[in-house]
C-alpha cells in the first residue's frame, strides 16, 4: 500500500512501515515545499526499504492561493489542495496540474470539473477518527455523498491514513474495511487503498522524467 497523506516521516523518521503493509509513503509538506528537508528524508530512507515521494498540501482560501500553489507543481510528486471555499474548490478542480482535493468535500459542478481534469478526491481516515458523535456522523454523510459524485462523474477517490504519528498508521485491510462501511464495494475499496495511490505516484514520476503514456505506448519527450 502507498499512503500518500501522513506526517510521520518528517516527525518520527522511519518507523516500521512494513509491519503496516505500507511499501510507499509520502513526505508531507504543508503550504511550502522545503527541498532540503525532502533530500534529507530521501537520504535517510535508503536503508528503510520504503519508497518515499514528496507531497505538498496547500490550504487555499481563495482562487489566488491555488494559482500560487501551482508554481510548485514541478517541484513535488503530489500536489494536494485543501480548498476552504467554493472559489478555491473551483480553481483547484479547473486545473489538471492539481492531483488531489484533500479532505474532499466537493459539489456537483466541481465534481464535473475534477473529472474533466483528472483531479482525485481523498478520504482521510484521521478526519473520521478524530471526531465523535454527531460530528462524525455528519462527516460520514458528506463522504458518502462524495462517493456518489465520484461514481457519477467517474472520479478517482482514494483513502489515506492522515497519520500524524506512527500510532495513526493503519494496515490495508483495516482501511479497506472502513471504505466498505462508507459504502464502497470490495473492488472500489481495494482500488482506493491498494491501487490508485501507487498508480498516481508512478504516473507523476513518468511525467516528471519526460515520459508519457498514451494508448498503451510509452514515449520519451
């Protein structure tokens, strides 16, 4: 499993990711990418057996924040936008340079744009676990609505641990079980946890290396 959204590496280094069934993990930066910190993490990861990649999550209150975030596109493997307003959400889903809407809450018009521009939606496990009672119920209702939109508009929707420490990491089977509770089929849950995250990382690496894939043919340049 590839866990795109977690804060563990920069805080704690490299705990035993393998015991959680995690073979790839994001090095998460919030609002600004620090290349020197990422290079240090890459060097430290060499003996860990873990495939690491850079992730930038930008909090966007307005459309201008999204435009600023796009300047980092070539610097990071994964660009996530945490849209805080409808205008920011629209700006993020209008751009094919954005990979993911994090903490995904999306409306119908933005879902259509996200589909057109191949912008994926994240379900963040920590968001759910940190809430209780009516607040958790409301969040789950919103996630289920987003799942319906994802099906309608053929959007990729995937799960992350959202872990802030090693204690927040989860095994794939645990995350898949929750995905099914949220309304995913077994096949959808498997892709959301085991399939799409790794595919996204590998696709972006090909783009950054100048390799594109179209209709099953790999081309350089």
